C-alpha cells in the first residue's frame, strides 16, 4: 500500500467513531497492540525527548524500503506512534521524504502533533524524514 | 466568623469561565500555572490603551501624567500588598523569574565570591535553581540544597546544620508549586540571619493564597508574579530592603535608569528606577492594581478559607479512587493537589481529562530535581482558585474514574 492508501484507510477506520471516548479507546488499543521495542534499541541515541513523555525511534533498511520501530512510555502517544509507523514504515525513502501527512488532521488529532514540547511526536516525524533523507543520500 | 463568599458572583467576574472546551463547559484547575483574570482587570487593560496610553515619567502632557500616576499607584498597591515600608522598595520586573535573576545578577555578582555558599531547597522551581547555578559557575560559589521528607516538607534540622558563616544567601520558595507545601519561612529567615546570610523568598505561589508581610517576615528580598494573583502576565515585582537595593549596582543600562549621561561618565537614577531601564510594561503594571484591589475586596482570609474547603473536599474524594496516590501531604498546604495513578502515565491523564473539558497540569512542573527525589518522571496536578466549585471537583473525580476505566 502507498502512504496515501494507508492514511486513507486509517481515516475511514476513525469514521466509525462518533464520540471522543471510542476514538481514544481505539488509539489506546493500538498503543497496547504495538509490540514492545527490543531493549537493545532503547538507547540514548534513539530517544526523542518530549517535555512529558518519551519516544524511542529506530530505523533500518530492508529490500530498499525503510523500516521503523518505535515506542513510548505514555499509552496515547504510543497509539499515535503506532499510526505513524503504520503510515511511514516499509516505504521507500523517497516516498517518506516527500510524504504529505494529512491523516492526523483528518481524524481530528492534529493537536497532538502541534504539542511539540510535551510529547515529542512532531520531533518524531521530523526524525523519520531525516532518516529518509539520510538513506536516500547513502543509496 | 468568616463571611461566606458569593462564588456565583465571583465566577461572573471571570468571562473565560464560560468557555466551552471539546464540547464541555471548561473546568479550569490549572491555577498554579496561571490564574484567570476578572473583568475588572480586562477593563483596566482596555481602559489604559483606550484612554490614557502614553510613555511615563517623561512627558508633560495630560496623558503622560495620567499614565505615570496610574503606574505609580500600582507600585503603591504592590507595596501595601506585601506591606513594604516604602514603594521605593518595589522594583517592577516581568515576574518572579526576572526578580530572582535581578538579585543573582546584581546582589550575587557584587557581593558573592569564591567559596561563599548559597542555600536553596529540593522544592525549588527551576527559576530558583538555574540563576544560582549560573552564578556559582561564574563566581565559584557553592550551592547547597535542603532535603525534603516523604510528605514534601523541608528537613529543618538539615537546614540548621547547613548554615555557617560561609552562608551568604538563602533562597527558598514560600509555597511549592508542585506539591503545595507552605514552608516555615519565618523560621528560615530568622535562622539565616543569625549567621549573617541574606534571604530571598520566591513568593510566586504564595501571594494569591497567603497574607504577605515582608516587614514582619524580615526577609531581604521577596519575588512575585501578578499573573498568579488574577493579574496580567509579564509583570511582577521584586521587594528588596532599601539598604540592599541602594548597595546593589544596576544591571540593565538604558533610558529611565539614569540621572545624567555623558560619554565619560553616567550617574544612575534613584530607587526604584535604577533597576527599571527602558519603557516598562506600563499597561500590565497599571492593570495589576485592579487585580490586587479585587483580591483585597474579596479578602485573602476568605479566599484562603474557601480554597481550603475545596482542597479538603478534593483530597477526601481522591482518596476513594483506587490506585491513586497524592504526592505531597504536608501539614501546611495551599490548594494544590499533585497525584499519580498506578500504571498510568500522567500525560495520558491530562489528554483524557482535556477531552472532558478539564484543564490540569501534568509533567515535572519545572521541578525536575523534586520529581527525582520522589522517583517520579512527573505528576498530575490540580490546583484550585477562588472561582472553582465543589461541582468542578466532582467533574474532576468522575473524569478520573473515566480515565481509569479507559486505561485500566
């Protein structure tokens, strides 16, 4: 699936919910389902520090496609992290670098990206793109 | 017998309390971060800009005179608010942080040297830690820290032990922003004075709850911010004893703070102006008087009595939530409730309460060393002001039950 297709699928998933509770319960569920990151990747270099919660991000290439593994110590951020991984992982560095990320806004979760200091999500997206640029340059 | 405040009438003075957040009526419980402003303050700001905006102390025209008079009236209001002996001892700053930095940069750089000791406490906000670390780095002073017990109270025996002839400054918080602890500052000040040390009190969290009398306390400096006392942001004050302020050099150069300028030599203005370089924050200073008048009119003892009722009610109600633990159980507290919930990250609590229109603060509250002391990365904090109600606390409690159900 393309980045656009994954985003559109997430958006249609969220269209099923008509109140904040079921929406957030779904995010919390995704947070719970995200596999715990292997401790060997939970290194100081892989930490993206938010003011309140932490995000870990690890990236590697497989068959010309960039793979992301991520985790967070807060469950809602974990759910959002899992969505970002779903959207951007297993794509070519070129596509990740130029991807238009519109799904959070469409779902009405854009404020979480805007809270740059508190949860580190915006920095995570920046870091994912930085990996994409770096792997593009290597190739 | 205390009169009972008419809280409905009080709430009507605060237009922002009618806001709707995420489809729910706003429940604002983040008052330790900043309080909301009554319409008396909002009107004062609009009144200043709409009717007598002018630069102060210089012009001779009508508007300048009126603005200058209002600005200086606010200084007098602040003087009375903390019971300073003269309005010359009230320096306008942009807030508590600025006031503390002023003392560090002038008193500290002039009178402290290598090996001199500065005592702070584990309860301090970063704004009462970092300026002293910067000074210690520059001057070779030594920073000592009073520990706290499990309840979040200062270890006064340890403090007594720390004091020596090397102690030059004690800088402690009056009321902890993270835990609500009221510190025994009179005792701290008296003991510091026995070894000849000066004392700065960070009053940011105290002024909206407690009576402040700098003469009775005999503190050397007292710092506070208006935005935590129902006033505007970007304005606050440093109280300092006249003899100290006279001895301290100015640290910002510019207009207003000078007596005479030539290229060879500049002489400085008298107190308080020598510390107020440049055009000050006139509008917010002017509106500050209206905030203090508002507090005085309600009466601090009535405000405190009512807030204590809210605190007692909330403390009791939270004890009934399984897995919730209150952090900071000092015997003397203002209306601040810091808590953690088993297995739930504080940020998740904040996000899910926000969805229900409830504003609290989550995180380390700019007190990372204090959080480390309790082995926490952060807490959730609800803090109450005079316009909060029992119904709002009920909303918080049911909100927390919902958080627990969703994350459990």
